[in-house]
C-alpha cells in the first residue's frame, strides 16, 4: 500500500506533519533515506502524539489502581468555638439525668486535632475490573505507539522514494529538453542549407517549447516533494538539503502469502492494539457488573485530640463496611447496554483491521510481482527507444525523413523513461509496503543501521 501524501494546510493527518527542530545551516544537508527516517521518528507529529497518548494511558491506569491501593490523608487543625447545647437537646436549664442548671452555651474553648485518615478497599469488583480495563488500555497505547513508529518509518521512506522518483523525472525532463533544443538547432541549420522545409523547423520549435514546460513542471514537482519530506521529518524551516539516490537493500519478509499474513497477525502492533481494546471493553463491562455487587471497605483514623497540643490524647476509630447496591434506577442496565455496544464496535474494528492486513499484504505481493516484471521490460524498452531516436535523427540529418518521425521517437523515449522510473521506484515502494504490512518496519530499520535504537 503506497502512501501519497500532499502538502495541504494544517495537520488533518498528523503523520504528514512534524515539529521543526534545530537551526538551519548555510550548507545543505546530505540526507540519506535512513537519516530521514531517524529524524521522522524523533520529530514527526504522529509519533509525538502517540507518545503523549501513552503517557495519558499510564496516568489513567494509576488513577484506576488508586481505587485498590490505600488512600492516606493527614490533617492538623485547631479551632476555637462556642457550642449551643440546646441544639443537641440540652436546653431549658436541664442537663443529663434531670440535672438542673445545665448551661445552654459552652465555650469559648480551643480544640486541637492531629489525625491520619486511612481508607482501603478490601473487595470491590468494580474497582478491580476498572484497573484491568485500564491495564489493557495501556497495552493498547503501547501497541499504538509502536504502530505509529512503524507507520512513520513507512511514510518517511515512501516520501523519500517518491522524492527520488520526482528527481529522476526532473533529470529526464531536462535531458529531453536538451535533446529537443539540439534538434531544433539542427532543424534551423538544415533549413538554411535547403535540406528541409520550414514546417520541420516549426515542429521542432513546438517540441522544444513543450519539453521546456515539462522540465519546469517536473522540477517544480521535485521541489514540492522535498518540502513534503522536510515537513514530515521536522527539518528546520528553510533548511536546504539534497537526497542520496542509493537505497539500502531491504530483507525479504517471506515468499509465501499465507506465511506472511499469519506473521502479520502475530506482529502487527496496530492489530494487537485493536485486540487489547477489545479486552479493555470486556473488562469495563465486568466492572459495570461488579458495581451492582456488594463491596467491602475499611476506613480508619488515628491521632491526638485535646484543648491544646500539650494535653492532646490519642484516639482512633476503625470502621468496616459492606456496601450493598439495592436499586439505582436501572442505571446499571443502561451502562451494560452501552458496554455491550462498545464491545461489538471494538470487535468489528479488530476484524476489519485483520481483513485490511490481509488485503494490504496481498496488494504488496501483487505490486512486487508486477513491478519486477515491468522493470525488466522497461529497461529493454528504454534501450530500444534510445536506439530508435538515434536512427531517426540520422535519417532526419540525411534529409530522408521528416522531423515528425523524430518527434514521435522523442515521445517514445519520454514514455520509456517514465515507465522505467515508475518500475524502479515502484518496486522499492512495494517492497517497503510489504515490510510495513508484516509490521516489521522498525526491526528492519535496526538491521539496516546495525544496532538498537
């Protein structure tokens, strides 16, 4: 599967954006495909977003675990107060046990209290399954991060190869323009010698102008592809760079479609992330079921209390409680309906991705086979087109052919060059797509740079 990025405004696709980093240098950078990929891994927006998503998943898991771990709080307070005993049933001058003369107001007096409060869940299926759900969500975030890294390797490599193809097309267009210019000058010379009519000069001039336009358009396309690449890999704004046409030899992930597909199911991090999301949704449903079951909690506090710090006395309380949900207005039923729908959605997404992997790998196999055959034919066609053009030019110089044949031969050369470029770089794109389809992009990169990154 080939990625066709465009230089559009904004970052609707984060993998087509990057964070420019560093200061541009006056000397243009010599950028290899490996250099471009390594920069993309550090500065591409899609990878950076995946890193932050993993951090959020870590935070969400700790929040869920906090419901199972002890919660400890401390408090130190000192108050000065007056209490109205009548508010507690000790009014009208009558005290406890029929005593008379009991005051309605007591105080003012000080109260000092230094205390530690502890809360611990003993058994809570909702909290247990919430923690499991967030654990699976964390696994999904890890796999998604790896998938983002694999994908940005694929994208950066694809764009680099497409930039090389654009460079080859620009070079070929300049060469064809130079040939058309030479033929135009030759036609002028032959006309002055009376060998050819003026219409042949006009045809040569039209062909020369046409090739000039093609060369300009091809050069512009190449510069735009370089801008796309610079944005994806986060080059400093305004940094000049050149490409290295030498591409590394990629290892073959396998020759059998069935074997490669089965390997992809085991190793593709995006598919593993989809499966982890299914498990997270199932654990969330179990947490909802647990919320309707009894739970056991223990709360305790201990500390000193008194009129002053000096006369504070040690006190404590220990409370064990069993919470039994009885009726919550069918809230649990509604939450279960939502959870069941979420599970079905996650399962459908996983199955869709599984099918997508199969078609992606199969498409890469087809492209590899087609481009390898096209490459052999295009190489031969290019050689034949060059020979045809040389022979027709000789005939035109000798005055035994018009330049209609020359122009036709020029177009044949242009077509053969385009087919050769498409086959050469199409084969490289298909090979990279197969590695991406298997999910071994970063492993392959480590092999190419010879170490761990």
